[in-house]
């Protein structure tokens, strides 16, 4: 897989999973009573936590699959069923 192709697939996958349109609506309703400064702090903290989780699974994801003897095909089948 070409590097540019990988970046495009990875980026589109993250955007699809995170669903920024609905996330903005949830964020707005949950933080409507906060000042703009506190809203920015909440966003910054959420982004830092998300980045840590993303990097954790990017680094250890393959190891987790090996430890539990999981195959990508199993997730594709489960996703198709859902």
C-alpha cells in the first residue's frame, strides 16, 4: 500500500469512526453552560486523551490481535452482521 493511500484510508477511517458532525452537537449540548474558556479546556483535554488512545492502539493493536489470536476477517464478519 502506497504511503499516500494509507494516509487517506487511515484519515477517512478515523473521521468515519469519530463522526465529527454528531460529536459537535453532543459537545455543544454538554458544555452549553460553560464559558468559552472552559469549553476550550474541555476540547483540549478531550483531544489529548483521544490522541493517547489512538497512539496506544496504533502501537499495540497488532500485539493485541496476536495475544488474543484474532483475525481481521472476524471483525469484518461481525461488522457486516451489525
